[in-house]
C-alpha cells in the first residue's frame, strides 16, 4: 500500500474524509479533491471544474485508484452526483491504465432505490446534461428527487460501463457503494431535526443501526479499491445497515 496512489473526491468531509484517513493509515498516498481543504481544488458541478480536476491530478502522474465520493449537497445535484462523478472516472481512466492494479469506485446511495423519471435517466445515460437539468428545473417534484435520480443514473452507468473493454477489458474493476443514512455533515439536515429524522428512519429502516458511521462505508470502499479486489466489478453494493434488503426483500430472486 505504501506505493499506491489514490484519488479521493469529496475528501474534506464525511465518507470521503473517512476513506482518505483509512487509506493514509494503510500507508497509501491520497490525492484529496474537494471545494476546499484539499490537494486539488475543483468544483465538480461545472464542466470547467471537472476539466480542472483531471488536469491537476494528471500533474501527479499515474494513479492506482479513483474513488468518486463527492456528492450530496442541496443544489447542483445532477451536476455533481452524476455528471461530475462520471467525468471524474472517465477523465482519470487513462492515468489508471498506468497502474499494475487499477481500481475505481463510485459512491451512490440508497436514495437510488426511489422511482426516477425515465426521461432524466435517459438524458443522463446519453450524456445530455443540458436536457437532464432542464427537465428537473421545470418540475418541482423532479427538483426534489434529483439526488436519488442522479444516484440511480450513476448505478446504471457503473453497470453498463464496468464490463466494457475500456474497464474490465483493461483490468480495471469498477464498482459502486450505496450507503444508507450516515452521520456526515451532508446528512445534518436529517439528523438534527427530530421530525425529519423520525420520518426518514421510518421510511428507510436500517436494522443494523441509524445512522451509520462514515468509516464503516470507507472500509468497504478501501477494500474494493485495493489490490485484493481481483474479481468484483460492475456491482452496486449497499452499505446501508440492511435498508435495501428491508425495502426490496427477495423479489428479484423469486421464480
């Protein structure tokens, strides 16, 4: 691990900070990326910020893993959580190709389980950011659900992309981790309001505990990004205290 170099977006707080701390404790070099307090300062909600991130990271040379953790927020939800994450992973893939054990992980959410507007999902899949944003801006209900739509679109991108020649064919495992409600600054609006917390906890039960801890998710991310992960790719793994299992049950496994 002392020779490995990791890019972690959203490294200044929450799950990104926890993951960066875990990796550094293992002896890895971490290139932290965030809006502030990071090695690379870039705003992933804008095309210019995404290009800047790739250009700045490229100055470091090769990278062994890209962890697209940055997300959340109350504004720019599609821009950061989908288009920013995809641009990060796609843009840094050439640097991953120089590694002997390249890995990539995107951070999704249990919010991706909510129904999503097919028109917005299609625009995301087509890389049509202008249409996706226009659709959500025009409909208050879509604006309210943009975070879940972005994460659902991200899950789809990972599933489509991971088996392709540019990723699995190049020996790069690509996976997504979908946390439940975790005690991070981004979740403060849930956890500090008793009424909101009760509503969210009832709607998305987490049998193993509510809320989760950032390091519990970070440990999973760090393993998926490690050389030990040789055979897991294209998966959306829910690190959510059992929320996905409680909500979805076994329906996809029924005959």
